[in-house]
C-alpha cells in the first residue's frame, strides 16, 4: 500500500506495469472497505450526534451503537456500502497510486545524484509533500462520491430516522437516488459541497499516513524485523493512529458540511462550520469520533495493505 521512490525504482515493489500498480492501489482498499465500512458508519454517526450542544460527551460510542442497532438493525452498519467501495477504489487510485510517481518526480527534481548514480531516500518533508499532493488531488476528483457516501452513512438508506436527538437532513433510497437529488436541487456544483474541507482532510491524512508507514517500516527493518505481515500490521496500526491525529478535526468539519443543508441557498463554509463547532461544543469536539475513526483506520490500513500486496503478487505472477 505504501512505497517510496528511490530514483526511478520503488522500494519493495514488484515488476509491474504502471497500469497494474494503479489497479492494485485501487482494488486493495476497495476490498478492505467491505470489512471496515461498519466502523466508518459508527464514526460518521458519532461525529454528527449532539450537534450544537456542549453535552456531546454524553453521546458516547456505545450510545451510538445502541441507537444505530435499535433504529436500523444490523443492516444499518453497512449503510452506503456500495458507494463506500466505489469511493475507496476511485479515491485511492489517485491518492495511493499517485503517491509514488509524485514522490519520484520530487526526488528527481529536488535531490542530488550520489556517486554511485543513485539518489538518497527522500526526506520526511518530501514524503509529506508528495502525500499532501496526491491526497489533495484525489479529494477534489472524488468529492461527489465522498459526499454521497457520508450522507448515506449518516441516515441509512430508505429511512427517515432520528438518531441521538438529530433528525436526518436527507432521505435517499440509494446512491443513484442521492446523486439525482443533489444535482436536481443544487446543480452539478452541489456535488462539490465541502470539497475544500475534504481536500484539507485528505492532504493531512496522506501526508501523515504514507510517511509514517514507510519511516516506521524502515526503522523496524533496520532493527532486524522481517518484511512480513506482522511488520505490516504494526506499521499499519501506527499509520492509522497518526492519520487520525492529523485529520480528525477536518474530518469532523467535513462530516458536518456534507450532512447539513445550505443556508440561504448558499453552501456553509468550512470556516463557519468550524467556528460553530468551537463556539457551541468546545475545542474537544474536533476530536469527536476519534476512537471509532482509529478503530476503522487501523484495521483498514492493515487490511488494505494486505490486499494490495495480494493483488500485486497476483499481477506479478501473471507477468511472469
């Protein structure tokens, strides 16, 4: 799932075509989403619960789980699953698939060639820059899918419910219905509501998780750890934690932007939403849903990496 460029060769990569590398980066996270989508649903519901009140601490993860099960049953935990899989496949095609090429380009442009003709491993700042670039690009391209996924996960499909004191702002039967409704009511531009906040979140996430994964993996390898599933799990869990620390505030703001209707016919800005959260709920509200966020991110990165490696090995076998 995560590689860094050393000259024109990606460390730890298989002998794949560019097309195959991008496909593996897309298929792996999409497969992982099937298993981690329930945690994503809980995270979104928890972030949206108790809006505009400072009593959000009373609405814990357990309360969210019970309310979700009571109102929608087990099916509610897979709300928006098809859109979630589509989102992982398309967004990571650019976010993960584009990371190594961007990093390779930056390395070629900004680093010097050593005496043996190779380039040194990219420094942390270069890795973070590459991650921020690929994360931003993917967020703007895939914002419509992110928007629809979040709205479906926030209320479920085909249901009008009241969860933890919050009435649903939208009522969609499925992803196609959501797409049609948004375009009909807000135009095509409405599909990019909250895009700037999403880009900030994606840039922070990718700038944190890709470098943290590769750096920890390099450190563990230097300490004698094998390049195996156990090492990948440790690095994936660490990368997931760093991702949540970096982007949970932007994630809360984005969830609110995607969920709330427009005011006076105009989209609510990310800054205004952040100010409202700070004023009405306090600064700790920006870390609402942190543990569900991490419970989803940690296993998701571990699973996504495992599946990507599986697809890459399969593609490499086909080539041979």
